[in-house]
């Protein structure tokens, strides 16, 4: 179960990061909805990984 | 037996259970909302989802705070009754009841739409009678399931919600990594930007994708230690749903399809968003977009319609669950007759509520199905309601009910912050302005004001752009108010004013029953300190 949780968080960060990197060349005004989505996914993925890391340490 | 216990709703929902009650309700919304919004807001669908999504985050935060502070099954109507009084509480609860009955009807309807992707015999356009019969059968079946009990369905919700989160993440990940083209997104937004009227219509429909937070506050009463669990589960829920909705809408506008898209009815080529948003496909848009994703689409084409159908069925089930529990709570608060409070002796579920509100959902399905079942009715709908289809009819009412009840919830949040500063709030909406009000330190929630403006804007958009929503929605509210006044007169309760309740002892009882004993002690201490301050103030004068 833990592996699935980590994979979901990593997938979210990879996708979020990819969206941001690919959208930036088109300008913020043109792609703001996509940029918000990418940043939100990046932030949520990172937050989730951080949470899982803390949870894992507490378990040990 | 001399000792008589009043039957109560049993506590059976775990943290994951409470997330999945919410997820299976709100998470399924995108399966219905995506096609409807693409059909209305075209190249600005992502903007419509973003606007509705921001409002939804504010609503979600408001619900999280209120449900964690007052973990009772009433949800929105309880908060509004407590903050603004009985009549407003009734209107908010009645609007939510409309939404839950629509939830049953709309999601059972869409469930059959998704099934029709694999079983064309139940397609609403080709076999309307079969579609109608299966929808009715599903609703009756769900009613029976709920009469039997809650725990069975909670476990099932959990498994399907987990499968759906993994599946949607896979579809969106592969779609964005291999088929998404930002240039195409920008091009679509520039060349297919809708008229202001269509953008308003799309935005009001986008809120359909975010309805259902009520169910998490419904589950609060049945969750162990709700003050700690509810904020965690509902914030996870809000973010998951927001990201999925934004992701699907951006992907639909900017994805290169893996297979050729069929020509439209006039033999013209169409883009992905046009294909997903047309009348034949808008009920099953997520299944169609999943099938267009590279590699994974080959498998997704088969399982997404099934997964979507199951999730929509669970969402319809959340409607059955939610409406019965709201009616139970409204009845406990003397807003509805006591028959809605009666719990079945053997199964301990509210039988009368389940039967009545499932019955209302069945009537709504009949109204929604009429244009496809009878050409005569189709003409009447075309003449009076701009030719709205069955799914539009349900979508209109859904948006109206949600916007109405959520508007009240924001006002109630502010009112409760001022009127009840003593209740411990384990979670508070961020950004507050502290000041002193009637001798107590209170905090004014700034975000609630923005949320209120946003949701009222969506309510206005709904009234402007939906011919059925603006007639049937207010008609439902007026009908409810008449029933309410008759009931209150019969019971010799104040008609427009609230009857007196001891909120302080009720709050202690709520926290005790929820198992939040630390918060209960804190509340009692706050009340004592406040009384002492008031007494000291009185003596010094």
C-alpha cells in the first residue's frame, strides 16, 4: 500500500512538473489555467511525499 | 421492557470511509460535468472549471470548519439553522434535499449512459425506454440497499474510490505526458472562446462537478473523532477533486487524440472537445477521453465505462444516504415532521425518508426522460425550455440547489463565528480578521466573503442561463416553504422565528457523542470563563 501511495505522489509531481515546464514557453497569460494545475499538482505531490516520509520515520 | 432507547443512526464510518463517501459523491461529478461544460463553455471550459473550482475550494473550507466544529448529520441546514435561525435553516436544507434527490436521479441516469458505451441496448438516444427502465431499476435497488444498512455500502465505496483515484491518475498522467500539446490548448482557447452567455452557462454547470461536500459533513456524525478526521479527509478530497477537474478540462482542450474522431452528424470533422460535448456523448465524456489516451486508452476504453458506471451508482447511493440523513436531522430540529426521524427497528435506518426522497428522485427521472420518450413532450420542451435534454434538466436543478444552499452556508459561517466564538474550532478557514464582538474575541473569515460573492455569481448565472433551473428551482423552494409553514402551524411552533433551543448543552452533547471529550472539556471551560467575564462585567457596572 505504501508503494502505491509513493508512486501516486511521484506521478503527481512528474505530471505537474511536466505541465509547468511545457507551458511556460507559451507565456503565463496564455496558459494560466494549465500553469495553476501544474503548480497545484507539483505542490500536492511534494506535500504528500513529505507526509509519507514523516509517517515512515514515525513507524520506524 | 421498561427501559426505552430512542433509536439512533449508528456510527460505522472510518476515516477512509468518510473520504470515500465524499469522493464517491464529488469524484463522480466530473463524469457528468465534463461533457456538459465542454458542450456549453467550449474553448473556455478550463476557465469555467477554474472559476467554479476556486469557489468550490472556499465552500470546501467552510464545510470543513463547520463539520469539524459541529459534527452532526444535518450538514449545511444544521449550520444555517444554528447561525441564522429555523426558516433559513429549512430553506438551506430543502435546497440540499433537492440536490440529493437530483443526485440520485442524475447519477443513476449517467450511470446508464456510461453503461451504454459497452451495452448500446441501453443508449438514451437509440433506446430511450430501455435507458429509462434501467435507470428506474437502479434507483429502486439503491433504495433497498440503504434500507438494509450503511456499513455494507461503505466498504464497497472505499474499494471503488481507491480504484478510481488510481485509474484517473493513470489516465491523466499518460495523457499529459504523451498526448498533451500546450500549443493546441492555446489555439483552442483563442479560436473557440465562447460568448459571455455560454461562458456563464458553462461556469454554472461546472459547479455541478463540485457538488457533494455535504456528504462528508453527513458522514461526520458517523465518523469516530470527527474533529480530527474530517479536516484531513475533506482537504484531501477538495484538492483531489480540484486537480482532476482542472486536469480533465485542460486535457480535453489540448490533447492530440490517439484514434481518429468520428465525423459529426453533418459529416464535418470535429475536435476532441466538440466530440465530447455534443448531445450524444456529453453523458459519457470521461469514458471517451480515456479511450483517446495513448497506450492506456486501449484498456481504459473497456474498464472506464464500467468504473464510471459503478462510481456514478455509488454517487447516486450517496444521494439516497444523504437525503435520508438530512431529512432525519431536519426532523430532529423541528423543521420537518417527525415521521422522517423514525428509524427501522431491525435495520436501524430511516425508512420513511428513504422511501419519500427516492420517490422524488423517480419523479425527476420521469420529467428528465419525457422528451426522449415522447415526441409530443420533446416539442413542448423545445418550445418552452430552449430544447433542453433530460441531462440538462437535471444539471440545471443540481446547479440551482447547490448554489442556493452554499450561499446560506457562507452567511452561516460568518454568523456562527460571531454568535458562537466559544466552540473550539480544530480547523479554521485561513485569513481571518480578529476583533471584539459583544465582549468576546471573534475572528472574521475573509475568504467566506469571497466565496459568498463567487457562489452568488454562480447562482445568478444559473438563473440567467437555465430556463428549467430558474422555474423549477424556485418553485421547489416555494413549495417547501408552504409545507414548512403548515407543519409549524400544526405543531404550534413559531412560523418565521426560531423556537428556543439550548445550544450550549446541545454542543456538549454533540461533542460527547462524537467522542471528542477533550474538545468537550475545552468548550465547557470556555463557557464558564465567558460566564465569569459576563458576571464580572455586570458587577463592575
